[in-house]
């Protein structure tokens, strides 16, 4: 799957596209955005997420799309029952640590690029025609989920792994 995304982004990228392309190290499917965590919240999160015993999750990337309002090019992820269950279990677990779930529907995706700077969303809109056809992707099985800490930089977000949680049903 990584190789497939690399091939697509290599084919689409150009120096003049006005987009800030995500690096493969930053590709992920968000289960819940948490924001800042106090040391107590962090300990609560780890304990609650370690208490989740769920099976591995089949992941199938779907078509490429755009969030026009925010200027994001993404690859959608099929909402399999196992993925939705994982997302709901994570959201429930984190609510015990003071986090409030979003009230909008869950739209799993992998962000490939963002419109850079002012007018980035408009440039992305004009750029849509460069995708000649929708690619097909190989499915895979997620055997873990990860708690990341993100850092905003001028070149885009940087993610560091804080904890890994196995998905194996045990």
C-alpha cells in the first residue's frame, strides 16, 4: 500500500503545484484527534487504550478525493465494521480521560497533500483535473494502532510515536 501511494504521489507532484505533500512517515488514518494532553490525561489515555482487546482491522483504501473547504487531497478508507468499531471503542475510552468525541460523521482517510499558503484551497480545486483516473489499492490488515504526538512545522506536521497498541483480539 505504501508503494502504491508513493507511485501516485510521485506521478502527481510537481514543483509548481502549490501543494505541501505529506511524507510517507506521516501517512495515517486518524481514529480520534485529541489535542493537548496533560501528564494525567496521557496516563489515563495509555491505560484506557491498553484495555482495548480488539481483532485486527482490514483496511481498504478507496478513491482519491478532496476536502475543498480545507484544501486537502486525500485517499478515502472504506469504513469496514471492524474499523468503525475500533474508532468507536477508542472514542469511548478517551472520553473517560476528558476528551469529547467529534459530532460529525467519521470519514477515515489518508492525507496526501494540502494547499500551501493563502489560496491553497483554490489552487487545489484547479488541480483536481490532474487525476486522470482513480487508482486501485491493495488491502491490508492493521495489527496495531498508534498514539502519536504531532508537531507543527513550516514544512508541515511531524509525528512522533508515543505508544503502540496491538490489535489481536487477546
